[in-house]
C-alpha cells in the first residue's frame, strides 16, 4: 500500500483538513496501534483521548468533527464504513474457492449440484441433497441426507449440517458450527431419561450468518427456524423448536432454550441466556450476561439475573451501592433515639 | 400423513371427546403453530391460554383435563409421550447408517471391529482400538489409539475421541464433541506456566448422551468419569478428573471445573458453573446461570452467584426489591425525629 | 507399576516418614479415590480432612507438613509437581505421531514443510503455507492459505486454522478449536446488517496452548493477537482485534469482546466475560462468571456483574445478606418513635 491522503479522500468521498493531500499512507491501523504512515479512523467516542495522541499520519473523522488532533483529518459521513472500504481495497486479496468438485469429495446418490459450485477436499454430501449455484462447500464439511442449500452460500471447513436441513441463499456458516444436531429432549421414566426422537428440522433463511462452533439443534418436530438476515456469533446455542426472527443479533456465548421465540431486530448481548417457552417482542435488547426468565414486550431493554427492565436494574443497583449509607443513617437514628429516651421524663 | 382422530386415539390408547372420531388429521404441530388439520398436545400448563385459541383440529390432553377448548380432545395418560409416539410414527424415516466400512476409512493396526459396525467416510480409527457390535462411527470422526467403544453406540460426524477413552454401550455423541482433550493443568514456575501432562483417560458409561461441541477433558491421572444414563447438552465443559454421577442432566453451556464430583440425578440448568474440588449430593439442582462455589448437600436447590439455597435467594432478592420503601421509611423517621427534637424541651 | 516407597522418594528427591521404605506402591490416585497400594499427594488444603481418612499407602506432602495421617509420608518441596513427575514416569507411554506425510493428506502448491513434520490422515494444507520442524498436523486438520506455523507445534485432530494465520513455536491447539474465523462485524444499513469484511489475521506467539472447541476470530484489519505463554481453556471466545498479553490464563467458557486488550499475567476465571474496547492491566484477576464493563487497573481483583473490586463486592454482598436485620431495626425504631410520640406532651 502506497497511496496519498488526497487519493484516499477521493476514494472514500472525503474532504482533507489540517495537512497536505500529498502525504503518503503506507498502511491501515487502529488508533492505538497506528504509527507514522498509517491511516486510522474515529468510530467510537471513547477513543477521542487516544486519537489526540495518535501517531497516525491521517484519520477518517465525521463531517462535524472539530477537535484538534495530530493527524491529517479526512472528513466523511461514516468513518467506520469508509475505513472498511479502504481496508478492503488495500487488503490482501480474499481467498476465493474456485468452482469445481475436488476428487476426494464423497457425493451420494440423487445429489443435485447447481452451476459453479465449489466442493472442497473431503467434503461429504449425502444422498438426496440439493445445492444451489455458486455455493462453496468447504473442506471436511459434512452435509446429511435430503438437505437443501440455496445459492451463493459459503460453508467453511469442518461444519456439520445434519439431514433434512433447509438453508436459503447467501448464508455464511463459520467453521465448526453444527446445524441440526438432536434437540435435548427426554422423558423421565422409571428413574431413567428416555430419549425423545427429534424428527424435526432446522430452517435457515436468506442472508443469515452463523459463527464458529455455534450449535443449532433440530426440532423435536416441525422446525427450529432462523429467519432472514439474522447474525449469530461464535459458541451460541439455539435449542430445538426455537424461532429467531429477522435481523436479530446473537452475540457470542449467548443461548436460547427450547421453543422460545424471538421477534425481529432482537439483540442478545454476550453470554445472555433465555429460558424455554417464552417470547421476546421486536427490538428487545437483552444485556450481557443477563438471564431472561419470562416473556418481554417489544422494545424493552432488560438486564440482570433474572432480567428486569434496565432502568429498574440500575435503580436497584444504586440502592444496593448506597446501603452502607442507609445503615449509617439507621445507626444514627438509633443513637439519637437512645439519647432522646434518656432525656425524656421517665414514664410513670 | 392422513389419519382419523379415532385412528390416532387407538394408536396412543386414548379416548376421544368433544368431536367426531372421523375428523381427518394431516399433520402434527405445537399449540402455537397448529392449523386446521393438525393435532397438537398439552404438555405444559403455561400453554393453556394458547390451547384455548388453537386452530388445531385435535389435541392430546391429560385424562383429568376439563377445560373447554376448540379442538377435539384425545385423553391420554401422558400427552407429551403420546405425541412423541405419534410424531415418530408419522415422521419421515430416520436416517439409518448401514453396516459396512467405507473405502475411505483409515483403520490402524490391531483394531477390533464388532458385528455389523458402520464406519462412515473418512472416519479414522487408530491402532489398538476396539469397537462393539452395531456401533456407528460417523463421517470424519477421529478415534485415537487404544480406545474402547461398546455396542450400539452412535457417534455423529466430526466428533473427536482421543486415545485410551473408555466408552460403554448405547452412547450417543453429537457432532463436534471432543472427548479426551488435555485437561487444563499447569504449574507456575519462573514466571511461566509449565504444562502438567494429562495422562489419565475419559470413561463414559452406558446410555450417556453428549451434545454438539461439548468438551470432556481427559484426567490428569486416573479418569474423568461420566456415569450411566447421564445426558449432557451442547457446548458443555467437563474439566479433568470430574465425576458426574448417574442420570444427571447438564443443560447447555454449563461447566464443571476440575475434580468436582456430582452425585446421581443432579441437574445443572443452562449456563450454570461449578468451581473445582467440590461435591454436589444426589438430586441437587443448580439454577440457570448460577455459580456454585462450595459443596452442596443432597436434594438442595441452589441459585445465584455465588449460589445459595433458592429460598434464601428469593428472600434476599425480595428485600432488595423493597429497598426503595425501606429508604422512604428511614427518611420519614429522620423527619419525625427532627421535628420531635425541635419540640423537646432544650437540654440543660 | 510396582515400586517401593523408598524408590519413589529417591525419584522425586523426598524424605520418607511414618512407615517403611520397603512398602510396595502399585498405582497413583487422588486422595479420595486412593486405595491400599496407591500413592497420593496433598496439594490443596481443603483435602486435609480427606487425607486423614485416606486409604492410600503413601502420600507426597510438603516439607513442613506435621499432621498425623494413616499413609506413609514422603516429604518434598512441591508435592503436586512431584506427583506429576511420578505420574508421568508410571503412565502409559504418551501417543507419539511419527514424522511423515500420510498418503491421504492434501497439500497445496508452494507449501514449505520443515524437517520431521508429521502430517496425519486427511490433513489439508492449502497453498503458500509454511510449517516448521517437528510440527504435528493432526488428522482432519484444515490449514488455510499462506499460513505460517513454527517448530514443535502440536495441532490435534479436527482443528481449523484459517488463511494467513501466524503461529509461533511450541504451540498446542486442542481438537475442534477454530483459529481465524471471521470476526463478528456488521454495519446496520436500511434495516439490514451488512457484513464488514474481516481482512486481518490471527497471530499466536510461542508456547501458547488453546483448548478444545475454543474460537479465536481473525481481525477486522491488523491482527487478533495471543502473546507468548498464554494458556486458553476449552470453549473460550476471543473476538476480533483482541490482544491477550503474555502468560495469561483464560479459563473455560470465558469470553473477550472485540478490540479489548489484556495485559500480562491476566487471569479470567470460568465463564467470565469482557465487553469490547477496554483494557485490563497486568495481573488483573477477573472472578468466575464476572462481567467486566470497563477498564481495570493493574493488579486489581474484580468480581460481579458488572464487576467491581472483590473487596467492594464482598462488602455489598454482606450488606445485602444483613438486610433482614436492618429491616428489623427500622421496624423497632418506628415502634419506639410511635410510642415516644404518644408519651410526648401534645404540641400546642
């Protein structure tokens, strides 16, 4: 990478301030890591202090940014997005999996493969499965019987997709994820847990992404359903018969118990957990590490274990934090009352 | 599926009420998802409201069920179990792995394979391993040296079982699980962590099931031991030298630290965690997201971080929730005392 | 194993007390599991009671140990370490992967393999990758393009290492771990999440160990960086652009959100979680299940959700536990004041 500040500004549609357009940029970096010759970006207010000390030669900043900083400013509408564009343009070329079927792939009977699919080494596609155009099936991926996968999907190495799963288009599944493992269901009989067959499926709609080593169990019957546009991070658990609505975000290590339903645009922060058989309305936000034990109406932000509205959580926490003072006040009252008693005329 | 209500009743040993035995059922569904032509079941009291609004044509209900519902009732002893039987009978045929050894399987020296085993594509079985009758070793499964696996086990694709593991009969291991990875043990010497060799094994007894992407570490010495009938959900961590007793249930994302012992019939709810070197008595229940820091006697139900008896947790939580009122009461006392002081004769 | 107490003492440099050097030892065991003929060790004060009841024939104890126990004592400087040495000497031989490239391995173009590497069955090494001397690439391991791996690394079966990762020497990666999966980054535009390309890498320095099924995401740009000597347990999540310093310990099921920086010698206990964009100073300890929401100065021990200094957490918890008594005291004051009021002369 060897490009001028002016050329970058032209690339991202920005305006240069506070330095020469001819300055040379040799790399991209975060504010803290940046050195002379790097360009960085200001996308999070908490980094303002660091930006004022940055060694970066240039920085992408918002249009209304008015602070003094040591770097040349390039003002753009969305610095984070502009930086991404820049990173993409200057990054090493992404790895591309060329169309074709590797000689080691094991492909069952009655498998239908779309145009320009890429089937990587040691991929296994069981009988009766359909795979759409331009989809990449990574190395060591296992796809069970009678599964349907749409167009332009990207299945990374070592993913397992069990039988009869139904996947839409443009889905990305990161390595190690398991789609369609058995749901966790047992009847307790005569002192033993007896397995309840899990004969349903997993359905994943268009534009969903699923993170590394996440697990999405097949339904007991019917389907476990991840709807359009939802993004699931690493090590997330989705139990049987769960429905996750459209455009939700499930951050790493969160978990959803059986038969629970999430509306659209729901956010589960990291390590959040939901009990089974409840419903979360549209745009609900569950705070990090919170445990949701009952249904939550739309647009609520909840926090805590068990989770309550965030405002309520903060009020309770503040009261607990001031408990020391309350104890002092009670002690003072006791002393006062004690001395008052002594100064009172004796009861007759 | 195309079957009458009367035929279903005969199938599950139930009694029809509130509608004709001749009504046609075309599919199974949960109460909320059910449409005309579906049969559903009532297995959880919290769905009574939904059942009263269900579009299902028929519903499996308990014998003593007396509510008015729009669906035809089929009364049975255990509606959930009856529904499972029905689902199983009407479901697409389960995928069966036929006996035989796939040409791509890599099998070491001195491997003993039982009758009718099924070794799927790209399975690797290292030297000195024994596998019992009718056991299925899924695609891409790795089984390390000198491992013993009993009869009728089902090892799903992409499972790793490290050397010298000891598995009983009828064990099910879901995809991505890792059995016998090194325990997490180090000595701190001269500012560095030095690995302690983990030379023990993992022993898993009959009828255990282990969920997708769960991890069960081998012992430092001796064994990590999962006893008969225990069911472990997805993404669960079992550290080295742990003993899990018989017929326990470990729900998703729970974790047990090194050398801890669980009795029989212990339940760990989702995302619960246990420190190392403690014991949980028989039938202990650890609530969701709880953190257990010390041993728990039998039959206790604990909750919270650190976990305390559930009753105690509830009392404390209730007191915290009423803190606002307590603060008000103290303020009132202060005001009262303040005005009393003023009305008192001056001290001489 | 068949060795005398005296021979063991010579082996570990210990001194025998309380029994004959000629006693025969036939196996190693923990204090609780030990039987006649076993040797055990005393490494954790909480097992003193159990040690006094042990059936073990001998026990490794610290030099200053003065309790009466039924077993013959062998006094050593570090009983835990001595026990490890003994276990190692008497354990079944560790499984060794011999140098060589299995016929089924798929190796791309321009791959450089060091001396005496061991490439196990079905390993895949993509083009442009370099692997150092004596490194073992386990069965079914996938190594993406242009990756660099140093000398003496041990990559267990079913690990995924994505393109351009940079690994040092003597690194151990347990089965199922995913290194270099895409970071979880999206821009929200017109009601949809749009993927931000994750074009950075993962860098892992010398002597790091990574547990089973843990996930370490590649950077959005630049690198996600695990520094020298750090040990990561199973099912741990490291998000994009995180830096973990030298000689840290991250216990199972803990998680670190994007761009957060850990200093050296940091400990995250089990199931701890950190938000993104914060810094933890050297030697910070985060207690089990704690949720860290802001930066923590060096040498602090924090606990709770949100995490506060451990002392503060304990004080608050103690106050909450005594709330019942405080409520009683307030009630008493109210009663007193009520009766005082009645005994006061009426206000005029």
